[in-house]
C-alpha cells in the first residue's frame, strides 16, 4: 500500500517542510530529536510443531495457526545518536501514549530542556493526552518540555522511525509470536543488539530538495493578473539549467492577456548565483508585477512558447 499525497496542498507541504527542517537539525543534548512509530502486532500461536531446517531443506511451518489477540509496540529512535527504545503494550490509547511520553522525558532524557518528538497524526498524539493521564500540574510540566511535530497525512514516509520499523519487521517480526511475554523478550534483545551496534540513519532529503523534486505537491497561487505562479518556480528553473558561475540571465515573461490588452509586458529579473547548484535568488522587477512561469528547457529557441502558453525571451546579460 502507498501513501499518495494530495497535489497542490498547502497543509501537506507546511507539515512536510516542518519535518524536513527538524530532520536537518544538528545534534543537541538539550533538544534531541526523537521519532516515534506505533505498529500493531498480531499474536499467533503454532498448532503444530514446525519441522526444523535440515541441509538442503528449509524449515517447514504448517499453514494452520491459532490467534492470541494483538499487541502494540512503541518504537522510539534518535537517528543522530543511533539509539532506539521499544516498549510493548497490550493496547494503544491516549493514556498509553502519555505514559510513554512521560518515560521519554523523565527517564530517558531527564536533563534535556526540550524533546522534539516526530510522530504521525493519530488522535492520542497531542498534549491533551497528558491531561487525560496525569494531574494538571504534572501534565503542564511535561507539556512544557515536549515539542511535537506531526507528519502530514499521507506522508508518514517522512518519519525516520518508519525506517527503523522496517528493520525491526525484517529482523524480528517476520515470524509467528505466540504471546505478549515472548514479544517483550524478543523486543528487548533486538533493542540491545541494535543499540550496541549504534546503527543510525543518515537522512539527506532536505526542504530545498523537496521544492525541486516534489514541486507538484506545492499549491499554485494567483497573481494580480490571474497568472498561475508556482511557489517552487525558482527551484524548478535552477534544476533545469547548467551551472554558469558569475553569469546573469534576464528572463522576460509576458502574459497573453496583457499582450492582447496592450498593457505591456510583465518582467521578472532573476539573479543567478551559484549556491551549491541549488539556490537562486529571485529579484522581482519593480516596474510591473511578477509573471513568473514554469520554464523547462534553457536550450530551446531564444523566443518560444512554454507549456503554460506564455512567451519567453532569454537574453545573456553584458558583463
């Protein structure tokens, strides 16, 4: 199953950029970044003893099984330090989440001034759950140290804890586990082994990368002439141009409507400055409103038509 994000959603990109900014935060003992995921686990007991593997033959497991209910796993991971903590519970309620959040703040990070917690949009993931589980004084004290960052809906892939969950599923949860005691024992052994090896996650996807590669998710806004302007247009242009240091290009775009009305051309001036091959600073022409559109090919003819039906002219600036 895939989480397909909505196109042109301001709410989605706002939460996405918030998570990406948090993921790029350097290591800070006073403000650690912790990611949380909560997968359910089905407890299944064997009805027949499996036949062990022999040379040339795999293990044989009978297709019949007996269900023994479900359990829940709270998986906390701190990517920058390569540590994780797993807690098994019988269910997943607001009180369970609040109890784990209290242990996170008071047991595992007692010296941190604030803990930044990345989690999804489940109903229990909020400050209100603390007030449902603890007295107001304690809940207020915990809330002051807990900074929650929610992943966008249909964007749980932004949570680094899902990468750790994938490892846990392949290494430990890919077989039948009969009861809660066995599951707890398995989780403790897996946690100890992973923390000893200090396996971390090197997250490289940044906000600037998202504005280029996921520009289709960003909303379109309307200029005063009604021309659609992509918020990520500058990065779109940057992604399609070759690097030419210390050169400036003038991009003049004119709207069809303005051309017919004889109102003149709307001009945009972009100062192309090399910044890691990504960042380009837009400078709007003060003489007329911005009419920036989606440019695709710098090597097209000097005067041509864009996909949006807007004329464009490319002129190399004099030194």
